[in-house]
C-alpha cells in the first residue's frame, strides 16, 4: 500500500538532520537496570519533542484535532511530532487504547457504519497517536459509498503509519522500528506481508526491544524483526509505580483513619 504514496519516502532524508502480567514482568525486569539512554528516531532525540509537548500540550492537542477532519492538511513534520509526541501526553495509554476495537468491528460487520464512525472519531480524540481508527474510518465511509472521504482517511492512516514504518528496517536492534505502541508492530508487519509466529521482549544496552519471529505466507523459514519499545515500556513501568504509590497512600490513609477511631 505504501507504493501508492511514493512521496513519503522523503521522510528518510530526516535521518541526517496488555495486561497486568505484562506490567509485572516490566517491573521485575527493570529493578536492577540503570536509566535508559536517549531515544532517537530519524536521528532526532525524542527528548526535544517531549520538552515541547510537556511544556505546551495545548499546542499539540490543537494540531491533533486536525487529524479527524479529512480535508485538513498536515506535513510529514506534523505527523512525526504527533506520532512520537503522543507518548508524552498525560493520557498516553498504549496498552488500553484498543479496548473498543471489537465494538467497532461489530458495527462494521452489522452495517452500522455511522455508529462505527462515531466511535472511531471518539477513539482518535481520546488517544492521540492511535492509528487503527483512521483505517477503520476509511472502511466505514467506503461502505457508505463516500469514496472521497474514505480515500482521505486511508491516506491519513498511511501518512501517519509512515512515521514508524520508515524509522528503521527492523533487521537488527540498531535499525529497529521505533514505535509508540505494541499494536503498531503488527500494523507494520502486516504492510510487509509477514505473519508473527512469536514475540519476545529482549534488552540490549539497557534498551527494551520486541523481537518478533515472522514469516511470509507459504514460506517455512522465519526471520527476526526488531522494534524499539522504550516508549510503551516506560509507560507500563510508570503505571506500575503510580499504582504502587496510590496503594501505599490509600493504605496509609486507612491506617490513619483506624487510629483516629481508637
């Protein structure tokens, strides 16, 4: 599908300038690990985006609002900023943003396309950087015979997906795809016409990577594809820390309450 959008190869030039058990594993794996190194995508330190988003999230959200309007124009720089910047918003939750997918699929299967559109747009607003709803919007509008709007949302999806897709080639940890969510790994391998056989979390130089064993259809031989998952990984760790802190605070409050009754 990317062949239909040859202009997004321009982005390569910039290289020069789910579950509680998962969170448990994340915490255990990091207990003895030092701080991570800077995250880079296209040779750009993502801390520069972090500083911009955290210091002025209103500007980010204003730009993000444009994504739900099919006629709005966004540049490759905008998509880069929106994709990676979403990981530094307070509401960033990569492990839960797909919770409404089954509901959307059910509406699409039963022909309730307008309902599917409503949920997709709501998901986009609530989860900046979440890509799947844009593609599903295209499907919904296509089934409503609004092919023009459908094509615009399909284009929006592929323009957005081009950011992680061209962030590496996935053949090694050094050239790993840099993703903001584990779900995007599967969007990428789908575009590569590959199927996942297994998934493993590995560490190299204190950086977390997902290593997927994949293979092409009708082929027996598998290959390894690497994804830098530091953004969603650290989100999982922070979630654990916040949960632990909240439990401690609640326990302390309860203990204090009991003492006051005596």
